[in-house]
C-alpha cells in the first residue's frame, strides 16, 4: 500500500493516472458493514483519489489504518457515491481508478475479475483458463483472488465453485451471497 504506487487502471479495466503521494482513508457505512477505503491522491483519477484498498470488518487480510495516513472523506466523494449507487442497485459498473499492486500473476487474475459482468458468475477454473493456467494452477488463481485488495469494486464475489457452490470470500461467504443477491446473480 505504498503511497507512490502508480495508478494503472480502473475497476472498468481502462485508463491510467499518476499518484501524488499522500495516503488517505475514510469509512463508509454499507449493507455489508463499515467499508474502509484507502487511497492515494492522484491528479488524474476521477475525484482525485486512486483506490488502494477497500476492506470490511473481520475480513481476512483487511487493511488497517496506519500512522501517517490522513482521514479525508472529501477525497472519496466520487468513490463513495459510486459505492452507494451500487448498493442501491442503480450502478452496475464502477469507474474508479485504482493504484497498481500485487504480483504480475495476481494482476492477470484481477484483470480477469474486472471482466466478469454484473449479475453473472464464473468459476475459478474458468478464470484459470482465461489467463492460460491449467491443472494445479487453479489453486493459485484462488489464492490470488483471495488477496484481492479491492472487494466489491473488483468483483471477486462473482467467482464460485465449479459445482455452483459459494466458495471462500475474504469477507465471509454470507457477504458474498449478499452481493450476488444484490446483483441478481444465480446463487445455489
């Protein structure tokens, strides 16, 4: 979560930008609990902030506020508006710049997540196939999905088991089920 990480994309999978340094955060109430949003100031991101992390209470690997971070709800006005619209059912595609993170493999997996349409699901095996990984690589795909720092906006909740069952979600399977229900996606 380095403050100097360059912005290389959006949750829509498009665009670039440059960060200017300061790490900022805010908390947003949501149907899933309090979302912790962490970002870096960016001259080119919509609203001036590139999202670094979006996490939930009790989430495995959740971000925690660090010394030197500045709480600034105004830095997240655009991002919070999109999240609020998503939870209200009126937004189906985010346009949020995010800061680059992760390994090359993780970024390939996360890019595949960005391509899963609203209201649909896919499997871990299908994501593996899309990025050219087979066999035991499916487990590595699952691990990369589990390390997604941008819950909700990078839709890892849309990935399910090959048998249609809901498999792990860093913030809990109940929250995964809630998000899929919100989107009207098929859930077993």
